[in-house]
């Protein structure tokens, strides 16, 4: 007998607890209660249920107000909206049939939300976007780079662009020392003195919350580069049991011929391997110069999809307020 499925918001604590248990297994740190609780009441959890009220999947949405409009987004600093679901199919036909059914149901659910602007990001494992295209969503590819940490250190180094290796070596030779550190005050200080980085961070207070809450070797690490005992660069990552994610980095550009940014990133990649993690993920960027920097470390290009639908008034407002 075919099962029916439905989606509804999770209200009671017991359902939310179950959601987080399953979500973290499926999505890692970004599906965990610790991470998602940073968004407080702006975030809503939605479960995918069978007709027998069995939770088999879900996702999360952040609701924001902008002027008179409701914007539906992913949480800040979070790459995806966390869609996950179990598929018990035992061959390609049954697996694809259920996938299509769930995607169609999610698409219809998003369309029925009272949001003037919907932006929904898929995990890279979700590749079939036809149901969203058929329902007139704008579907655009995004990209991240992932480094396979099962490779030897020699292999990892051989994949890095020779100019980056040369920069790292010369920076070491010029007295820059890169250290594993949990000194979040130094990171906050570097950000406070870097106005261009402040402009790129959408919410400085939210990033402070990340630093304050993810500050143990069990869930994060940072490498800080020092020149004459002054912090001049950092790379900050969070991680789960599988993957380290680069969240934020910066460097002081006032020192000519010194490249502390690549040095901090390089040490972060090696540390993720030392932790026994499987992947290092740069968490993506569509900015050309940032993409080029990530690419130079030799990761594999991984596509994922953004699904969007906007009211014409929101599109006009976004154009006028750029």
C-alpha cells in the first residue's frame, strides 16, 4: 500500500527533540540543536510525516521582516535549509519516485507560505530540481569546494597551487607564526579593525554568538597568524564528526610580501586531517576573487542548488535598495 506524506510545523518539544536527533545525523553540525538554536524564535522547524504520523524528514526556515514583507531564508552562516528525508526504496525506480513525491510536496508547501520572498538552499546530495522548475521557481546552481582529507599530506600539498605554497613558505620565513588558538577576543578584535570585512558580514552580532557558543575543540578551531606577537590573520572553522567548515577568515593587508591568510587556511586544513575528519569544506562563494582563493587549495568543485521565488514588489525593492 502506498504511503501518503504531509508537512507541518513542529510545535511541541518532544517532536523538536526528535527532529534535532535525526537532523544532526543527516546534516551534521548545521542540523544540530546547538547550531540552530542560535537563530532563536526567527527559525521554524518543519517535519515531513507519513500518514501514520511518523517523522521521516524535515527542514528549517528563517522568517524575517523587511519593511512590509516577509522574507523566508536559510539561517545566517548556514549553507542549506537542511532538507533531509529517509527513502526506503530498494531500486532506482522506487527511490526516484519517492524523491519526486517529496520534492513536489516541499515545492507546493513553499508556494503556500505567506512569504513575498522565498530562498531555499539544497544540500549537494539533492540533485533533482525538476519539481521546483515545473512549479516556476528560479533554480540556480551554487558551488563550494571540498577537500578529501583521506589523502596523504603530500597529496594535499601537491594539489595546492604552487603560488600559494610559495606564499606560505615565504610567510613562514619572514617570521610569521601560525598557532592553533581558541582566543575569540583576538578574532573579534581583528574584525573590529577590518571595516571591509565588517561590511561583508551580514550580522556581526550573530557571528559573535557563533564565536561565543562554538568555542571548544569538540566543535570548532581557529588558526591565528602572528607577526611580532600581533595577530594579523585568522581562519575560523566549525566541525562535526565528518567535516570541517570554514566559516570566516581575515588578514591584515598592510604587510607587503606577507601572506598570513593562506598560512592560516593551510594550517586549518592540516588540523582537520589531524582530527580524523573526512572533508574540509570552504562553504562556497560566488564572488570571483574569493572563489579563486578557495580553488587554489585544490578541492573538488561541488554544486548545490538555490531555489527562489520573489514577489515583483520585492524584486523592485531589492533593486532600489542596493
